[in-house]
C-alpha cells in the first residue's frame, strides 16, 4: 500500500491535518474495499455539496 500521509505505529490509522483516520482493513480484497469506499462517498455526497 502506498501511504501518502504518516501512519500511527500500529498501522491502524493515518494522520491528516492533525486528525486520525482509520485505515482500510488489510484483509479486504481490492474489489470489496473499493465497493465500500464508493458506497460511503455516495452516502456522504449530499451532505458535502454545500461545503
């Protein structure tokens, strides 16, 4: 995995602008991971349009 942001020592989170974000489960396959990612962006889309 190519990490663009610093990660915590345990590898469970990465840091962006001082906030922790959870990493994807490494046991998930690429197809499953991209499906979950797409679904979360579709759900967040309407809430993010005003920003």
